[in-house]
């Protein structure tokens, strides 16, 4: 565990850890690590304390303030993944092998592109969900429809 190694280097107890020690760890990690990485490491510290039936130092104000400082020091937007364009879809479909599996994969990519469905929604689709003229498809369950009313 990284926090244990850090505590050993600094002559501190890692279990139980003090809230000021965790805040110092966060302050030291902040210049070189992303906020998500720091939060994940703080969650690991909290988990270690929970497993040892010890009170967690993570809930103290010093730790929360250190996390906020780390977040404000590195302000940047998360990188947006590129969407699937028609040109890219055509390349993917063309790269699918001319076999049963390749045709299946090409069909799944095409249905996903045309319906804008999530992968979990595509997996839940069945042949019975297609209209008789193949012009529409009933999505049985989605993130926005957890009770399965359909859309």
C-alpha cells in the first residue's frame, strides 16, 4: 500500500493513521497525481481502517480540506471521448471478417449506432423487440427506464 510506504518513510503510524498525516499525504501527492488517483488512494486508506475495525481518519475536516485543495490546484476538464462517426463506423464494419461472427459484430455496431443505445440496452434486445416491418425497435429496459416500461 502506498500510504503505508509513505508513512514508514516519514516515521508515522499508518494504521491507525491520524487525520493530519492523511492530509499531509494528500498534500504531498497533489502536485504529481490526478485528483481521481488521490481520491482512490484515500478510499484505500479508509477501507484499511474499516477492515481493521478502526475509526477512519478520512472523515475529518483536515482531510476534506486537503482533498479540496488538491482539486482546486489541478482544475481541468475531463477529456471527452470522441463519438462514433459515420466514417469510423464504415471502417469498423468493413474490418469485420466475412463470417457469421463478423456479420454479427457488424450488425451490433450498426444497431448501436442507429439507435444510440447503450451496450446494456443492446444486450437486452431480442428479435421480438423488432417491429414487423423492421422500422422500429422496442428498448425493453434502459438507464432512464429502470422499471422496463420501454421506449
